[in-house]
């Protein structure tokens, strides 16, 4: 009987167990974004058992085999806020989940500026990420323009797509627009510098373009940039490419615009496609690029931007690692806006006859000339502007070696070129002044000069040049204006624009490689790395490819023919050629040839220690050596005794030629730097953390110091030393419900900043010399804020703000008196405000989404800034508003409209001193006394681009 009872009980247990197992169910639903568009690839999982699924192409998911009870279901996808809901099984209805875009992503895993990949909440570094969804909704005008969405970063993109200025936390070489705009930061593509060697008017944004292939931006300010950046203690800005996924997908984007307050056409097409190349989907590809033509905000009579690029990558994943091949070809021509005549130091507005769409660039000019006495012919065409090419190939290899060991190697070879066919330093130039006659090579060519409109032949002015004689001895120069109908009299009387034809060829071949190996233990990891870069430069740099002395007409300058009748012989001499150019066609021009090499090698070591579940310590060191070698062949001008190219002594435009005069060689110029940084991060909870970091970085001079050597004095005084950057920062990170906040107080001290002034021995422009170097110091303290709050599922606000105070704690400069160094004196401005460092930089971006419609407004505010370290005046505060609206016609087709600078604000981003050329170049030498003596003087400014309109149609598949 007992045996039967046991059998019955065993049978009942089996039935009950079977019944219990049968009481399971599933949860299913659909995930969309705020526009109702399905999101594929969302991770959906239960918080306890970790059972999960991934949404399909239609945003749908199913999780089966869940017991009857309540679960916390988590929805996670890159670029969106993580969402958790409670679901009770059995499920009674399908779930509909709407994910909210999260532009800060404190939970996002980052790879830039950290020793091993980790989330922002766990890292002790100031980093911001900008995802593709945020990028697609705004109309940026350059790669640097995107960085305006990052706190602590100053961006000046007013010159156009290239020659921008970027720096963070007051760590700046200054604001000499377009010269050294990226001196302290590393602009990177996929973890390697875009270019490693830089010098004046040659930098990374010549070869960096954002297009549909961009996946995201990771932006590090200060901190670990001293360790993981290449000679870049100010920051790392890494533009990370899209890569192919498991499914074939892509997009085509057509963009039509009206720049220059609706006057000038803009066309652009972007594309990007990617997906698997093998059945097992371990081999993938991504390819894309863009092409555009644009007249620009200040149309010079030819396209300001035309060209494009194509980029591709191919990835192979295998069990223990991956290999990725990168290819890039860029061929782009870009103009650079120049400074416009302005009046009013406290309330800047354009001078009479000038508007925000006026161009001062040289008209379309074609010339052919010979380089020195080499016989090498060069065809100059101003419509080619700055023509940049980049052909590069890269290979990234990531390998897991097992037992916690891993290595990663990033390699790139590039062949870059940048050819200048454009102008610069365009300022009014008084033709009844000694300096004009000296610069134009006519100082002792006495006579009556006639200035005529090139197109019509109408005379616009006449000036007589004669010597002053006392008792038969020469005692100076006398200039008398006989007739004046020069356009632009309200800008500067009896003046023309100085519009030199700048020509230079820069050929750079670079090899860059970064190797890292890491070892992970239970609670710590070590990372060691080696960075190597070799850059070889060949540079042909023309000092005088010709000059156009253009009329100050609007909307763009007109060419001028110049001739004079000799005072003593009555002969007619032609200063400009038949094309209206002084020099140019058929002539030999003086061209410097620079052969420079830069080798850079660095060793870095990082240690990360998870002391406990809340506290994390990381520290790192970097030892770097930069070595320069090269030779500078400096040209000089010789006057022809045979009448020049055409044999006619009266055609002055070809009566001068160039030869190589002196060669200055330097070798093994070595600068060693040592940097270190340490940070401690404490997580109060999973959603709240605090970190503190101290960094001491050193910045070696770039190639600029060496390619500019043009005298024996400069070579003898060559003394390359590293600058010193010290930074403290404290970061507070909070994520609560629909809000997140990062607040980072910081302190930076920049030391050993060299200052050197170019002066003249005589009136001849070729007699320049460099003053001795003075070393200065700057300090900045402030706070960076980045925050997001989603008020409802439709309305949210993003805020990026910087509040700071910058001071030149030690600043001395040269007061250049008369020609020659005997009367040069030092002026001390220590304690003054740092120039071009605003107390407030603010960007507020409210957004609204309803169904298929979305919109946002980007309101930016730039506080007032000291114009120079002399604090002669302050550039006034200004604001700018950009409107972005879009509509998803279907899940695959989107229409978007953008208006930049809605209210057409005039915001001064850079300035030059009054007095025309060459006084305009001495910005630091302009003092309060100069301003008080002439408060209504005309000076020059570069400003926010005027209002522009864009309409974009995107098809995604």
C-alpha cells in the first residue's frame, strides 16, 4: 500500500510540475522614436533574468518563456534614453514604447580620452558626444562648427569651411584668425590625427569634412588629452565613422540652400551605404561621401566652395578580434572670407557701402608666371581658391590575446596637398602715402600716377610723387593728390584694397601609427602605447605672385589699371599688366622653397583601478619627442637691366624677378615633453557621480617655428621650448528621470607662450626682421555645463554653457617705433583680460516633436570679449538663432528646413586694427590711447555669416 501511495504522489508531482511549466508566457511589442519611426536594433531584456531580444527592422520584438509574474523590462539603444517599464505576465496587450533621444548619454560607452572603453558615468574625463541624429538635424557650415555644441570650446568658423579656430578653457595661442586655429587640440578621424604637422595656414580642417559617413563626435577637453592626444593638451575631437552592420542600409541626401541672406545658391548631395559582404555577416562595408557647389555668404564672382570627398571602410570580424581598412579621397576647393570695413568700437556696424554680403576677395584672375629662375611655370587661377587634396589609407587591427591581454594598432598613410590661389590681408591701402609706393616697388619712381577702372578705362584718381629737395639734397618724399574719385571714400580716402595674389604649394606625406597593448586583471587594467608620426613637407611659398590694387566697390572689388608719367623723362610706365595685375603673367616671381621633416614619437602608460564598486582611480604619463630638420631656401628680388620678360623697361610689372638668395639649414632640433594626469571618479549611485582630475601637459612648438626662418638672425635665435599647461577639473554627473546634468568647474594655467613681432629695418618690405622672443602666461578658471531635460515626450531642452574668467597674468609685447630695432621697447600688459575669451558662451536648444513633425531652435550667446591683451576695447556680446524643422513623410523619406542666423545678427568674431595696410596687422599694438585719439576710425572685422536658408530631402533604405 505504501508503494502505491508513493507512486501516486510521484505522479501528482509530475503533473503539477508540468502544469507549472506550462504557466509561462511572453512579452511583445514595438519600439519607435518620437516621430513614430520604428527603431531597429534596440536591446530589450528583463532586469533579473536577462532574457532578451533585439527589435527587427519594423521595431518589433518578442521575449518568450517568461513565468507568470511581474518583470522590469529594459529598452536600451545608443543615442536614446534608457527606458524601464513594469510588465506582468501574462501580457494582456502589445507594448508600444517610444524612446526619447538623449544627446548627452551618460550611460554611453566612450573610446576617446580613456585608457579602456567605459561609460561617461564611470569615467573621470570631461567628454561630450554628439550622435548622428543630432548632427543630421542642424545645418553646420564646417567641421569645427559642430563643436559649438560642446561646452568649454570656443569656435570661430566665420572665415568659411576651413581656416577655423578652435580652443578650450582659454588654452589658446591667440585669435589671429586662420593662422594657428588648432594649435593646442587634436582633430582626429577614427582615433588618429587628421594631420600631425601644422603651420600657419595649413591645418587639419583643410582635410576634414563632415558628411553622411559621420557616425558620431567624441569631444574631450583638457584632462587625459595630455596623455592620449598627440602633442595636444587642449583637447581631442574625434570624428568617428559609420561602419557597416548586419543589414544592408543607406541614405541619399539632397540639399538646396540660399546663403548670403538668400542671395547665393548652394547645392549639395550626400550618400552613405553599408552592410554585409559575406553570408555570415562577419565581413561588412560602408561607403559614402558628398559633393557640393556653393557661392558662399560673400560671393566673389566665382564659387566659394566646390568639390567633395569619398570615404569607405571594410571590416572583418573574427572570434578574437577585428580588422578594419579605411580609404579616403578628398578633392575640395574653398575660399576664405576676409575682413570687412567696420565703424564703431562699442556698436560695430559696416562702413558706408559695405553690407554683410560684400566680398573683398580678388576678382577672377588668371596668370602664368615662372618660379625664380627654375623655368617652372605655374598657372594661377583665383577661382581655384585653396585647393586641398587628401589621399589616405588606414588599417585598424584589434586583437584579443586571451587571459585579459589585448592589443590595438591604428595606422594611416596619407598624401596631402594644399595649393593656394587666393588672396589675404585685404585692407584699404592709401595710394598717396609713402608705404604704398614702397610696397609696390615704386618708392623712387617719381611721376604722376594715374589710376583707371580696368573694365571701362575711366580714371578714378591721380597722385603725383616727387622728391623733397633742400639745398639740392634729398630730404624725403612728397605726395600730392591731383584728382580723387576713388570708390570707398567713406572707408578710407584715396585708397584701394591691397589684394595680393598669394600662391603656395604644400605637399605633405605622412605616416601615423599608434600601438596600444592592455592587460586586464580583476579590478584593474594597464595600458601601454607607442605613437609615431613622420611628416615630410615640400613647400613652394611665393612672397609676391602679383598684386591687385582693387577698387573698394560693392558687392565686390573691381580691378584697377595703374601707370605713371615719369617726372623727369615724361615716359609712360605701366605698373599693372593688361590683366590689371602688378606682376603676374609672364614674369618671374620670388618663391621660397621649404624642405622640412618632423618626426614625433611618444610613449604613454595608463593605469585604471576599480578600488571598489563606487570608486575608480586612473592615472597616466606620456613622454614625447618631436624632432625637426630641414632647409629653407629664401628668395630675393632682383631688378632687370634688360626690360624683363618682354624686353620693355617701361612695363614695370615684369621688370623684377626672383632668385634663391640664402639657404638656412637646421637639423635635429629636438623638443622633449613629459605630461601626466590623474583622476578619481566616485559613483554615489548608478545615476550620480563625481570626479576630480589634475593634469600637467606640455606642448612642443609645431612646424610653424621652423618654416618661417628667413634670416640668419632668426636661425641664430632659434630656441624651441615647450609650453606648459596645468589643469584642475571637478566633474559632477547626474541622471535623474528625464534629466541629466554634467557640471565641470575647471582651472587652467598656460605658460611659456612665445611672442615675436615682425618689424622693418627700412621701408622695403623685404627688409623685415623678428624681435627677440618674449614669453607670456595665461590663466583661466570657470565652469562647463551640459544638461538635458525632457519635460514631456514631445518637448525637451538641451543646454551647453561655459562661464569663465581669463587673464593674461604675464604679458609683454613689443612697441615697434620707427624703422630699425634701436627704438623698439617692451610694453607690459600683465594682469589684463585675455583677448577673445568670452566670459559667457551659451547655447540653448529647445526641441519639439509631434508625430511625424519635429523642430528645434538653437539659441547661441557669446559674451563680450577683450579685443586684445592691451584691452583697448571690448568686442560686444551678440546672439544668434538657428531654426530647424522637419517632417517624416514616410518612415524612409524626410523633408527638413533650416534657417541659420534667423535675425541676421552682426556678431564680430575677429578684428584688425585701423589705418589700413599694414597697420591693420598689428592688433596687439592698438592701445586705448590710439582709440581715444580717433574713436571713429574705420577698422576691419570678420563676422557671423549672414542669414542662410537650407532645404534637405533625405531618403533612407
